[in-house]
């Protein structure tokens, strides 16, 4: 890493300082210098909450497991019940709703 030899000075009001510290906490950053450097160079810091994506993955895993069980039963000559197919459709609808909400939230990031 290049040695930092130049110093920048910045005066802010108490209110501005609190806004900066609030945004730092939102970004989970501890260093004022690091935060200001990041903002000055890149213009923004994005801290993503990936819990919705983890939920989509969890729902996909459940749905995939159920589908594999139905396919195995069908290949063994067993029958698949209408209720099981409907449950699978409901699970898929939940996945699409969660994924759509996540995509809308990501698209709203500016």
C-alpha cells in the first residue's frame, strides 16, 4: 500500500459530525478517516443486508428437496398427490415474491 503523506483538513458542524458518525455506524465502519477516504474516492459505501437472499436460497433448498422426493417416488412407480403439487407451487410462489422484493430493493440503490 502506498504511504499516505498528504493531509486534508475538514471542518464540520456538530450536526454534520453526528450525521457522518450515524452513516459510519450504518456502514459498520469504525474509522472516521477510513470512512471519509472511502466516500471521497468512491462516492458511496453500500452495506447490503443479504438476509433476503439467504431466505431465497433456503426456500429453494426446501423446494428442491421436495421436488427430488416427488421425482424419486414417481420413478419408483408411486403416485404424486395433487396436494403435494399445490404445496410445491406455494413454495415456488414464496420464492418468487422474496426474490422480486430483493431485486426491487437492489434496483432502488442509487
